[in-house]
C-alpha cells in the first residue's frame, strides 16, 4: 500500500511539474496570439501566393516573423519572471540568438554551396537553408535573462548608496542584456538550431511515412488532462510557424486545434447521453465549436474515460484527411473555434480542412455513441465530480465549468479585495467586509487584500474599485466580481454578505483557510505616525495639492523618497483613493515601493473639504509601506471611519494627542 501511495504521489507530482512547464511555455505565446494572427493575415493576403499579392506590403512579413515576434515573446517571458525589467533584458537577449542563428545558417549554406559546386552542379539549382526563427530561443532566453537579472538585483539590494540607485539599475540591466545576448549568440542559437533540426526530421519522417495521425494517440488524451495549450502553443506553434515561413502553410496548427473530436463527443451525449450530461451537452457544443473553448468537453470524457478511444480515433481521422489533402493553416487558430480555423486556412486548403473537421467529428460521434448506447450504467455519472476532477487536473477553476454544473451557486470560501498596489484601499475594504462576514457567522471564510498583479484564478469572489474591475477580470476570469465606488461604506458589502448566506451551506462547504488571527493588544499609531506627520486644519487646497502635501510629509519623515511621493500622483491617475466617509488614502504605486525605507503614515485634516474628483474629503492619510506592518493600523482606521461617532471625534479633536488617542484606542474585533 505504501508503494502504491508513493507511486501515486510521484505521478501526481510529475504531472503537476509537466503542467507548470507547459503552462509557462504557452503563457509566453498566448498573450501574443493577436500578433501571430496579424502576421497570418499579412501572409494570407500579400505574399505572391496570397489573395491580394502586393510586393510592397509583403516586405512586412519577413521582419515580423524573424525579429518582431521572437522579441515580443521573449519580452513576455521576461515579464512573467521579473516584470518590465525582465522584459527588457529578455527582449534584447533574443537578438543575440537571432543574429547567431543567421550567422550559423550562412556558414552552413556557404559550405554546402562549395560542396555543391565541387560536384559540378549549377549554382542556380542550389537550394540554401532558410532562416530559423527564434521562437524557442525566445522562450529560453526571455525567462532565463529575467531570472539572471532578478538574482543579480538581489545581490546588491539595499547596498547601493543613496543617489546611485538609478545609475546602478540602468547599467546593471544594460550589462545583463549585453551578456545574455552574447550567450544567445554563441550557445542558445546553436541549441535551438539542433532542436529544430531534430523536430523537423521527426515531423518529416511521420509525414513521409503517413504516420502523422499517430500523434493523436498522445495529443487527444493529453488535451483532456489540460495539456492542450502546452502542446499547441508550447510545441506545435513554434514548429508550425517555421514550416509556414518555408511552405506558406502548416498542418501542425491543426493537430490540436481541430474542433471536430470535441464536437463529436458532445453530439453523442446530446443524442445518447442521460441526465445532466445530456441536458448540458447542446449548449456546451455551441461554446466548444463556435467559441473555441475546448476544455468544456473534457469533463464528459473524464466522466467516462473509455471515450478517450473515440477522441483519439476522431483526431487521427482528421489528421489523416489533412495530410491526404495537403492542407494547412497560415497561423495558429486560437481559440480553436471553427471561425478561427477558417480565418487562418491557407488558400486552396478550405475543402480539405472542412472535410477533416467533419470526418473527425463523425468518427468520434460514431464511436462515442456506440460506447454510450452499450453502457450498462443507468445514468451518465456525476458530471459535477468530473468537472471537479478536470479543475483539479487543470490546477485552477474553469471559466466555463459553471455552464455544466451550475457551480456559480457553490460556496464562497475566499474573498479578495484587489487594488493596484494591494497596499492601502484594498486593505481597509477587506477589514470592513471581514468584520461583516464574521458577524454573519462565517468565520472560516478568508477575506484578504492583494495587488491585482498578484491575483490567481483560484478565488471565489473578487472585490475591486469600479475602475479596476476589468483588469481584475483578466487575472481571475473564474471568480465572481463585485465593483464598488468606495471601500468604506459601500452598500455592496451587505449584498455580498447576503450572497454568502445564500451560497454557503455550512455543513457542505469545504473549509477555507481562516483569516490570520489578530492580536488582542491595542494598536498604537505612534510608531507609524511620527512627530511632524500630523497636520490639523490644513488650508484649503486642491486634490493634487493635498496629495503633494501627504507625499512631502512622508519624505520629510524619512519614510520615503521623492520618487515615491511623485508616484502617489501616478496612482491617483489610475484609480481614485477616495474611500468614503470623508476619507482619502493616497499612496504610491507598487512599482514605487522600492523608494520606501520604512512603513509610515501621515494624517492631514482640512478645515474646508477637498474636492476629490467630485467627492468631499476632510481627512487625507498618506501611506508608505515597506512591507505589511501597516495593515493592522489600516484595519483599525477602517473601523474608525465606518463609525460616524469616531469620525465626529476626529473632526472635533483640537490637539495631535487627541487624534493619536482616537487612532490608537480601538481594540481588535
């Protein structure tokens, strides 16, 4: 038994590692699919064999695929590892690999031509090797260069003398980019050329021996275990683009993206399924075939694993038809919708592509129908459980799974307040809602705050300022999103509490991580609000002037530098820091936190309210955070400002000591 357990854990661990690697590869390609589509349109229209041949516009095709696309892929990979700094060094480094590959190809062509001529053959008959486009090189050098930059920055973090930070930051990044470009020139270029040669030979062997359909034996089951993007964009897309640059089209784009097998499965359930699976299959078929969301059919296969035979047979049939008709696409079809497939189909391939989709759907439908009709089970099993298994395999929630199971009515175990920096407004909002959630009897629900950039798609409910909701939805498409106008006294909080009551069955809900316990000791403002950082009855001024004042107080206290104070205006330009109940809490952007030397706040009270983009503000609390020490005080401030009596006390306070007493007197809830 112990051996079995160990083997299972090892297999799961290996699967997770493979998924993470594949996801990382595909995540470098996916954001750049629009650029690949644009390049596909260029080739489809303007090359000599295109629909509208145009020699002038066709000159864009070569530089775009050889330089632009690898550079933006490398930049994306670098940004994944180390933000904009990683993107810059990664983008420059791949230029070394591009130049190194070009030189290597030129040397090989020169040697081959010399041998060709030595054999007495005509130079006009010589076919030189084409360029190798550095997509794989970009996927190596982008993250690698960013990782090197991140490690180097960590070496001298906090050791650079004041005034030399910008000099060190700029030159260290420039030197790192230069060194990694040299590495790309001499090492990565040769590695990628070798890999491309091996992969091309394998594909050529499969095609020449009519064995390419056998790839479905691996691809179709792997898709069901959420390796579809890893296979398609991590492996097939780079190889396919290389083939397009040589032949104008590639069948590799159709190995995974063909929507036929999934359509066949869903049609079989539509006609021969039972229960919830049959009822949901028609709608799922529409989403899959026209929307291109293949993952929606994965739970149906997981529910009855023997249906893998049907999708393998259907996938192999589609590949065989495409090979027989010599079809291909000019660029990736992403998402795998029939609309995207036809949009990228090469000239002269439409009939073959259409036939491949129909044939793969028909074969899958026939086999799946037979398996369903001969199934002795009285129902089609638990589709919700199969969907849960899919999400567990996938590693995150499915944005379309609720269509199958109604999971939008499931329990809420985690709530995240998100803002640009995850530092001020979201912390206070989380504190207010956490108190309401606990008062309603749901102490096991996690209510925390995060920066939008740190969101992951495993959250039940996300609360954001209305100006930031669209950004949060991109990071967490599976979550339910609630927009608020201010974080202090939004009526949406009561709506959230009611939603939790409706959706959480205490007996059935899976326990979530409890919110961190808070100390019972009183919270003192003295350590975070030093002398000179508190101003009572400030003169009337504009919002921008109020932000400047708050920043200047932080700089004067030694808590932050001027760059951070300037970034407080940048933060305000992206989304208002108005909190409600006469309060605003201006703070810098997340990128500017390097300018914070210690955590501190400033407190300014105005005799005449400040016009804060149409809202009246009497209290301005500036925030500089070096870590998370400020969060407890912010929670206490939030408690003060949702209590009208406490706000009235602050308005009436005549001395700094009275203000400090109010800020530091509350006991944690």
